[in-house]
């Protein structure tokens, strides 16, 4: 991009979406539902972090497109500055190189949008072939209004739709990379432009949850549930209802570990953990001042024994001394484990956990 930041040649190979492809077509409602259903099954996420340059590139793209979108109440007449045109041209080169003809790439919609914005600028500032060669004149969806070139009809509607798709896609990618605050900004933009899609609220709810904004997260998830029911997305509605209950459990564990007696430790949400070649996220981790794991907590509604396996895998991968499995908001029902190493665990009482942690 023209920001002076060099883009790695393989940067786009690292933008692999979680779950199904993220919005590679214009069928927004269908693809949004597919894309954001995945945060409700976080154990399936490959949370491999992008290189820092990739994250910076995404944030720069978000800022560039946000600046353009924020200037326009509607897209019947779009104004692109010369500086933005140069930046968009550089972005398009990156996208063509990295995305190519891959319609399933999570940034394919961004390539379409950037290409359209560049065309709008060129139509406004460069002579058209039909002006130079009148014999080539034919019907076009770009027409002149009061001496200025405007974007009309289906094209302006398509640009607005593409903005929503791209902001949502960027939000998903930033969320996957642990940039919850920036992801929230991307989802904010998508919702402001079109507030009618359940999956965008669901995505923003996940990001807010990682920022420990549980009230905001629940409000978004409840809105997602309202829209999903209205649109008769039964499976998605069930997943959202389950996630709402899990948010209550997560909030209860965070509240417990944030009590004054745990003040010397830090509580981290959605902590990345690498297990061999697999990357995943633990719901909550408790760490000391040297960032050593003290305890890892997983919050799942199911009380089945198999549900504790991800937690045990995290304990093995990190050598965290203790684990907490929470399936309700009642801390007396939580299961506390001591990690005996070598894939051996001993169930202990909460009082034993607290005594050992504070020793």
C-alpha cells in the first residue's frame, strides 16, 4: 500500500478464514450466516496468528475504506481523492497478486470493491473512450449529473452492499487474529451501513466478549438471535441461544478470577494455545506477572466427560498447574483439576485450588 508499509508476497496466503469461506459472493444473507456461525464452535478454529505485517495491512485497508465510507451518506455520488486513488491502486495490485481468481478467498469481495472504486475515480477524472471515439458509444450504467459523474442505479447499490461484505470480512479476519478492538470497529461499520444481518451482530458480540464487554456482547448476540428467528434460520438460532448461555458462564468465571484475592494475576480471554501444529483458543487463562500459566478455564454447557478433553489438551500443551471446567454459572458445580503432567490429572476441590494458587 502507499502507506510506505511493504507487503509480503505471501501475505494473502495467511488470510485463511475460520470455517466456511468468508463472503466470496454477493449473496450476503446466505454467506454471512455461514461465515459467522463458526465463532460458536471455537474449538474448531485454527487460530494461527498472521505475521504482524499482515495484520497491519488489514488495519490499513480498514482505515482506508472506512474513510471513504464515512464521507458518504449514500453512494449515488462517490468522491475519491487522488491520494485515495493511489492507495486503492496499490491495494488492488496486492489483491490481484494474492487473491487472483479465487472466489473463496476471504478478501475476494475486497478486490471487487476496490476495483469498482478505482473505476469510479477514473470515470470522473480520465477521458472516456466514448468521448475520444464517439462511434464506440453505447448504453452504460455511469451517467453524468449536473456536470459531474455520478454512480447510479444497481451499481451504487452494489457498492454499498460490497462495503458491508468487506467490513464484515475484515472484522472476521481481525477477530481470528486476536485484534478484537479493531474487529469491533469493522463490525460497527458494517452494522451502521446495514443493520439487518444476524451474523454481523454475532461476530461483533464475539469480539466484545473477548474485550470482557459482556453486557455489550450479550446485547449483540440477543439482536443476532432476534434477526435469525425473524429470518427463520433455525440452526443458527439454536447456536446463538447456546452461545448466550455460555456467555453467562464465561462472565461468571471471569468475575471469579477477577476477585481482589486474585489481584496479583491477570485474566486473559480467548488465549491462543499451540498444540503441535494445531492452534486453538482457551476460553480464559490466569497468568502471573511473568505470563506463566497458572490456570486455564473452559466454559461449555455440556457436562459430559468428553467436554473436558479440550481443557486437558490445553493443560498438557502449557503445563498450566490447574484447570477449571465450568458448565454453569454456579461455581460450586465447576470441576477443578490439578495437572499432574504426562497426561495425568487429579480432580480437586475449589478450596484446594485456591489454597494452592495463593501459596
